[in-house]
């Protein structure tokens, strides 16, 4: 059986370990975001050390909780209240999908900001295999 090959961006740092980040869609972020909503997104963001985005998602969660509470206490017409809550839930659910589509790009940006340089993008079955493939490539001597 042939394994699926994904694109990985390989980054190097002068004094730190090489890293590979999958390009494109993040299935773990989708699964956590869909099944655990914003809390799942926050967990995925924290696990990947995307601190600013985790703080942003925590703020979004607080805003959604505040809006839900406001809708429940301020609107007395049950049909109007239901309509606002469905719209709020749809917006809440859609916001939980954003890390699945953008999370890996955020990770790559994080490594660039930390001083890593992009070595190349390579197709491999895993991040570990992507880094091994880069290690096995012949090194071209730098021009003087």
C-alpha cells in the first residue's frame, strides 16, 4: 500500500534543531476544533506554541460566551432569541475551522520569526521523513 505524500516546509536554525512543518490543511486542528470547539482550537494552538493565536482564541471564546449570555438575558422573544443563538453558534463553529485552514501557515511563520530559514519544500510521508530526505541530499559547496 502506498502512503500519502504531503508537502513539508523544512526550516533550519544556526543553533537549534531542524524542523519540518506540513504545508496546507491541519487535520488535528480540524478534529480538535470540530469536536471541542474553541477549547480544542486553544489546546491545538498551545500545543504548537502559537501563543498569540491561543490568546486570540481565548478572547474569542470569552466574547462568544458574553454574547450568548447577553442574548439569553436581553431578548425575551423566544423565536428571535433562537435565531440569534443559531447565528452565533454558526459563527462560533466557523471560527473553530480557521486553525485547520491556517494553522500550519501560522506555524511556518512562527519559525521564520524565530530566526529559522526555509531550506526547501519537499514531499514526504511524515515530517521525520522530510527531514531525513533533506539530510540525504548532496550538499552543494558555497561559492567563495
